[in-house]
C-alpha cells in the first residue's frame, strides 16, 4: 500500500513535531483554539460516522453485528475462533477480529467485509447529516480548503450518503474508506495517508475532525492536528483522558470560524440552501 512520503518536521525522536492533539503553541500546554487550528489548515479530513452523520442511529450497530455473526456462523465467529473479548455489538470490532483470525485465508474476511458494506449502505439510506455539518462543509469549500473523508466505513456508503444529500464538495477520489486489508483500519493511519496523497497536502497543513480514540491515534501517527467531536460527557471525558486539547460538542461551534480564502476558484455551499446545489450544478472539486 503506498504511503504519503512527504516528510513532516520531527522533534528529534522521529515523532512529528506538530502536535496531533491540537495545541496552538506546540508545547502541549493548555487547550487549543478551534479557530486557530482551522486557520492553519489548508485541508480538512472528516471521519464519517459521527462528524458527518449518525450512521447507525436508525440502523443500530448491535443488529448489524448480530446479522453478520448469524450469516458467518460459529465456525468463523465462535469464541474459540475470534476469542471471547470481542465487542460483539460493534460490527467494526467484529470485522477486525475476523481479519486478525483469518487474514486473507479462504476469503472469510472479504466475505465479512462485504456483509458489513451491505449493512452500511442500508444504514446510509436512513442516516441524516450531523447538525450544522452541511453549513460547515460549504464554508470550508468556499474558503478554498480541500476536503476529504477518512473513515473505517466503506467508501461506497459515504459516496451514497453524499449523493442522497446532494453534497458535491467532496469528490469520490477524496473519499478514503477501509481497504481490503482490514489490518489497516484506524488507528492505522492508512486512510489519512491516502487522503494526504489525494489532496497533495503535507500533514502539518491538514486537520482531522473525528469522534473516537482510533481517529485520534491515526491522526497522531500521521502527524495531523486533531479536533475531537464529542456528543456526550462520556466521550468528552475520554478525549480529555487521551490528551485531546481541542474538542467541540457540535459542528455549529466551527461554523463561522473558517476565516478567509485558502485557495481560489471555490464557490457555493454544501448546505441545504445552496442555490448551485439545488440547481444540480456540481461544484469544483479540490485538487
């Protein structure tokens, strides 16, 4: 799998000098300013489930995992095969465990991935955009920033979600979902590195918005600054425990903070009020 090869500044230990936890001053002190992180970013990477939509809100994840397990059978998902510590209500955890147990052997992991992809496409039909996120996407695109999606979900599900909601500011080539090798799910930085390649962005110039520890760890490994999206107190405490110093509870907190232009030729909005989008005109994709 090709890796993003542009070297990031290091602190002498081989680790990125730019703090992925999102501090403004680089010394990990205090809290970070969302406006400062956005001002420094020429490219914004979004996780999908959470920051962009509630993928499994109306298509519950435990039911997805149960249907996957039923289809695969105990020969594949029995405790003696994948262990008894797997969260069996989490379809991604189930897929990861199957990948660890079988690798590419006998096509088992590929079959499990297809089952999950089908479930994700069904879930997308019911998923609604996160509050204020369409306005934020529109502002970011209008400012000339490049946009990409970096997710453990299938790229096909993301593409279908954008189609349903007539979002045109993120082209398919900048949707980076899970690969055939499930070992590269976040917290591996693979999908972030693919996004950096597709948008021709250095890690220090990007910003990741995610809602999980895996998102944060992937950003940290890629050397990409990070904003945590937390919908409840439990996630807020977890992000704080991880050392994430910039968190928001709503995408509305980021609307209006995108500042001036970071490029040229970018117009229009991703929100429901976009005249161009309602007219069916595709907005230019970032390059």
